[in-house]
């Protein structure tokens, strides 16, 4: 995963975010499902690693104190993280 381009890394983050959301919703109605909880935690850990990797290479994903920024201030750089270039 270290060699992924910016767009591929963003796509992988989006996939893990979708999976985490779906597992979260499932666990809301099935809180005793240990396997789903384990998968959710695995997914959440992988997502955190992917986001850290992205931010180290390409700048912050979120503003308002959710993501640190390198010098100079990176939030104004374009394209924005959600603007994938195909």
C-alpha cells in the first residue's frame, strides 16, 4: 500500500469508510455479534492507517482541528481530497 498513487489511496479510504459505516449500522441492530465487531475494529484500524498514510504524503483530509497540517498550511492546496482526478 505504500506505493499507491494519491487517487488509489483515496479510493481505498472511501472503501474502508463505507465498510466501517455499514458495519456500524449492522452492529446497531446486532450488538452481540462478536465476528462483526471484530471486523469493524479491524476495518477501523486499517482506515486509521490509510488516513495517516494519506495525510503524511498528500496533506490533511479534514480541517477544523481533525487533521494536523505540515508547514506551510496545506488545507488551501488543491485539488481537495475528495476531488479525484481520473
